[in-house]
């Protein structure tokens, strides 16, 4: 059974999964070197991401241009707006993210903050499209970590003054593992009898 990759927003951008039968005229120049650099960075961030060719970017750009301005901006912001959450996760010393993952998040943010990349940011309507595409296609690299971090934030709020008010990642993991072990124990107890009396002999008699 095929599982779709996690997404930063509700639905994916309509990136074609197969080469277009006819070349798509891009609304802005998309030099082969720039496409190659985009793919190189994308696969440094997430090695299992699909390769993106010129026609695929052109197709999504044309689609984005066909939408009303506010809708197009909302679609891009739904992806780019997630970067603040990633940056907060990396900066949280209580969480202590793996250095390699922190560097990849840094590379992602660095690209998004560049004004002159695959599509210059000042191009109307589609200037942030390549940034949003990179966030979406690289998202699986951080999705699981971010879900864990959200649970850690809930744990930190619920723990109150415990752990001197600053539980760390190891504290969260230990408590969650203990909770998991307790749940498994309760589940086993519910489905077993403590004493096996054997079958009833002679049936029941009502007096």
C-alpha cells in the first residue's frame, strides 16, 4: 500500500509526476543550471524527494498565475509560514535537535531567504513558488521530528514545576515510554483473567 509523503499544508501543489508530452512555456526563464542547483539542494535535504524538471515548475507556475491573487498568496504562505515553527524547534535548547538535521533546516531557510534563486522573489504572483516547492518537497525530512516536538511542547506545558520547569528531550522520551509501557500493561490485564477456575461442571442451578 502506497503512503503519500507528509505535507506542510493540506493538499499538495499540482506538480506533475510524469514528463509533459509537450514542453510547457514558463512565465519566467528557468535556466538548466538553476534547475540543477535546485534539485541538488532538494536531494541534500531529502534524498528520496522527486526530481523537478523545467516543465514541472513551469506547469505549477502557470497554474498559480491562473488563480486569484489572494488565493495564490495563501497557498504559498501555507507552506512558507511553517518555517517559523522549524526555526523555533531548532532554537529550543530543551529539545536539542540532532546537529545534522539542524543544518538541513538551516539550508532550507537560507534558500527561502535568498531573493535571487530559481525564481526571483520580486516576480509578481510566482516569485516565492520555488521556495514553497522546496519546503513542500523537503518536508518529509522534518515531519516526524516536528510532530515529536509538538508533543514535547504539550508535555512541557503540562509538567508544570516538575523538572525545574524545564524538561528536556530525554525527560519527555522517558515519560512517554513509561506511559506506553503502562498502557500495554493495562491492555493485557483487560484481556486476561487473573485466576482460571476451569469449566463449570453440571451447569448452573437456580434454587
